[in-house]
């Protein structure tokens, strides 16, 4: 009797263990399949990234090789060809003449400029005592402006070219009198100043007769 009980208990334990294993297998089987699927995706992504990295590395190696070849060519060129200094251009305006003559109620201020530099240039502004002729033209103090034989409206902007080695002439006619601190009378010295393309100033002193 006791032996039968023992056999029965053992049998029940075996059946229970088998049932538990079967239930566990069916319960975890979907998760195991999901993990296998995720693992397969990771392996594919890793293989794709590895392939891309190998291609990028190959391109970088080719680029480095090309750069090294270019550097070698440049070094060889610099070793065989001496460096030539770049030509320097210098802007220099020489005021050859600046004088004034009386003309009744006006003064004619004559000037001659020479480009003694190595760069062609333009005269953009002419000043009388720090006042541009355009402003004085608007105030009717400068009545006429002649540059290289061409007459300009005194109040208008202008560009007065002077090539290298060339001279240029001009005449500014101002009204005699005193205007808000500007004194254009006989015996008064005024500053005549030219501003060039590179914003250099070239001054001269003129005494009104």
C-alpha cells in the first residue's frame, strides 16, 4: 500500500513538472521569437553600418592620397620657382600749381594736379576750408567748376580721373564775401584740399589776391 502511494506521488510530481514546463514553454515562446526577430534586425543594421563605414573610410583614404599628391606638387613647384614679389600700387597726387586771381566780385582758383603714383585714380571731392564744393555750390558760394575743360554744376557730384603720369587742371570760381564763417576776401588764405579714390587727402594753401 505504501509503495503504491509513493509511486502515485512520484507520478503526480512528474506530471506536474511536465505540465509546468509545457505551460512555461507556451507562455514564453512569443517573447523568445520577438527577441530573435529583434536580434536579426540588429545584425542587419550592424552589417549595413559596417559596410557604410568601410565605404566612407575608403573615400577618406582616397581624398588623403590626393591631398598628399597635391602638397607634393606644390612643394616641388615652390622649390623650383622663386617667389615673385607682387607689384605694389601707390596713389600719390602732386599739386603742381594752386593760385587765385581776382575777377571783380569773384575769385578764380586755378589748380594743376599730377598723378605721380603708380595707380590711376580719381578726385572725388574738392574742399575749400573743409567745405566740399558741392555744398558750397548749393549755397551759391561756388558759382562754377571747370575740370579739364569740362564745366560741371558745382552742386553735383563728380569723378575726376587722372591716369598715372598725367596732369589735370581745374578752376573753381567763388563769390567774394563772408558766408557763415567762410571768408572769401582779398588777402585771406584758404585751404584747397583734394580727396582721391582711396580716400587720401592732398591739401594746398591759396591766398586770395
